[in-house]
């Protein structure tokens, strides 16, 4: 009888404990993203207002480490560059977290040379020098820096791993690298103004990410 009661109590408590652990991981994820947001803003202050390119002679996290804005995660560890809830393995376990292809993803609109600027408005400059100012889902309301998710929970559907970039094109469509709704139906992001927060699926859709969401586990 006592064993049966213990088993029932355990079955009742386990979901609550699991939910509490996930809330703690999500809070840690947002803390990571806040630090990344601060590093991006400091990088921009030293580079004429521009964030590091997605991948130009080194992925964006490498630029933050090489510039002294963040510390290296160390070999075989994602550290600050990945969400604690992300259970997918690193792409190259012998790499440092900042050099690996997995982890948080930066918004990639056109190519790896995309460079974001938040000084006057949310604007991305492409390799050919042309620019784009992205909008919300309505197609007309331009994003503000506090609305623009720049680095976020990510998932590469082809690799079944998190990935260093997320695709959302100028027409608000996407590709295999998506925003990962990793925390229940929420995904966390660092915004263009350096802040970080979790957003629900509907919030992401309203900001123009409707075709760019991954809802799997």
C-alpha cells in the first residue's frame, strides 16, 4: 500500500518537476541571449553600427569571441552560444562552441554576407550593397529594433540539429533552417535593441515568421 501511494505521488510530481526544470532552462537561455545581445551592440558600436555578418571568414559567434566581446565556450561545449534545452549534438564535437555550426541561429535573409544595422531602422545590407527593411506579417509595418529577432532558438530540419542561422527571406518565406519553438510553444530570441525575450507561436507569426517556424521536439 505504501509503495503504491509513493508511486502515485511520484507520478503526480514528475510533470511539475519537469516543467520547473524547463522553466529554469528557458530562463538560462534568455540570459544567454541577453549577453549575446549586449555583445552585438558593443560590436556594432565599434563597426559603424553593423552587427557581424552571418558567416564571412568565420561565423558570427567567432567574430564576437575574436573581438573580445564574449569569452570562448571551450572545446566541445556550446556554452553561451546554445540553448540549455537543446539536446542535439554538436556538428563537430572537437570545435569550440562558437566555431561549431550548431547553437543559436542568426537571421539570414539573403546570404552569409548579410549585415544588420539597427541605428536608424531595422535594415540588412546584402553582399551586392542593396538593402532591405523587413516588415511584420501584414507586409507593410516595418519592424523596429525591439521587434526584430536577430539571434534565436534554431533548428535545421535537414541536419536535425540547431543551426547557426535561420532563414527568413524578404517575402517572409523560409527554408530548412527555422525558428525552433523549443520551450513549449515558445522560442527565445535576442532582439535588435539588445534585449531578449520568449515569444509565443502567434507572436512570432505576427512579426512575420509564419513560414519559418519549427514546432517539433
